[in-house]
């Protein structure tokens, strides 16, 4: 009993030293354990990285394209990945031929050598291209999507012609050539200060008057208040202020009903709300086949139309008016067509609207 108790007394103080508790801070981290276990592998990776960086600097400083070009060609021959399709979306003003030239690749060319970034930069440099995206797919398809900034009209101001959008902002041509400009010959021409910002409202209203729009050559903003329309035959239409849609609708109705725009009209004045004033072109002078004789010279004198003038006018004509008055009815018959023509060129006909 005594020995066993003594044994137990000696055994109790040793138990705390066998099971000592340690804190978490004393333990190694997971990263330290990983590096300790893969120490040799990490050294190899570090050496490969140093060699790779050194090789990149060497290639960059010693014309890497010339060094890697043969290797690139060999890889292209080993990997038979070719361009099978080029799909273009969003183009309206830019031709397919221009887009393909900017891409720098065609169907059948190797896909591996295609530089997407460089192709996108070339597309963005094209006239009227706001933004371009280029996608290359392993199926062999190249997809191009364009966002164009189309011009809305041509603005003439101080002798300069500028392409503008709907808001009146200039559209950059980005080096547009005369060949590219052929596509914009059909754009409407607006003239005058402030016309670039007011053109959208007028041109939108003209879409409801196709007969008038098809004859339009230019629209001039007068005093930044109202428009004058110049038609292809030289006729001028005076539109009222702040009532362009109503006036254009009335003009379209008159054209469909009585072919007004096909007549020899010089001016169509629509500025008054309750009246339409029309001035026709003067009739061409009638050419005479007979040579005037000496006896008829006083009748053909420029002073002859002055018979209805004052006495001082007659005295300036050198007595020819008196002679013409004595000749009687022969003078009036010859001059009658002349007075009719003058009347046609200066008088205006008014039609109630």
C-alpha cells in the first residue's frame, strides 16, 4: 500500500508537463508550411520568371518581329484556322469595301495573325464612324459592328460648307475625300446664321410634304425667324414665321390639286395667314422676223413707252415722243405686247387660302 501510494504521488506532478498547451500565434501559418514543403518548386518558378522577363527585354530591343516572324508563320501552317466569314453590322454610310480594307483581312486568311486592336483603330478612323467593335471567334467568323454618326444636312455659313447632325453639331469628316462626299450630295442644304440648329424642325415637317421636299434645293433662314425655300426650277417660297408645318401642308395640297409647283412661278408668298400671293415669271420677248425700216425707227425708240409719262420725259426723248403721238394707232399696236409683258413681270396674283 505504501509503495503504490508513493508511486501515485510521484506520477501526478509529471502529467502537466506531458500535455502542455500552445497558443495559435506560436504555430506556423499555412503559407509558411506551403513554402516550406514546395521550396524547390518555388525556386524553379522564380528562375523561369527571371528568364522570361530577360527574354522579353531582349526580343523588344532586338526587333522581335523579325525574330518571331518565321516561328509565327510555321505555327500558322500547323494550325489550319482560317477566316470563314466576315459579318458587318450597323453600316449605313460606309461601304463594305471600305470596311474590309480597314479590317486588313479577308475570307481564307489565317485567323492567328489578325490583330483585333489595330483593326478597330483603323475602323474608328473612317469618316462618319463614331465607334467600332471587332470580335474574333474560333469558328472562323469575324464580326464587325459599327456605330455611325450620320450627317443630317449641309450647313452653308460664311462661304463654308459643314456637315451637321440633327442637333446642329458639326460631323467630323476625318479626312473625307471627294469620292466619299458623293454620298452626301442628296443631303438638304440649309443656309444662314442659326440654320444649323433650326433645320431639324423644318426638315421633319417636310417629310409630310414629299412633293415639296423632292423639289427643294436649299432652305435659307431669314433673320433667324422664318424660312425661304429655293426650289429646283428657281422658284422661291416665303414661309410664314412659326407656322412652317401648316404652310407646307397647304403647299402640298395645292400641288396635288392644281400642280402649282409645275407652273412658271417665280415667287410663292405664304407669309400672310389668310392669303397666298403668286408672282409668275415674265414671258419671254417675241422675236420679230422683219427688219425694222427707217420710217418705223421712231416707233421702236426706247422713248416710245414713255408716251404715258410727263412732259419733261418727252423733252428728254429728243422730240420722238411727239412724232410717235402723231403717228396714231400704229404706235399703240406695236407697243401693246411690250406693256403686257411689263405688267406680267411686276404684278402679283393673290389667291385666298
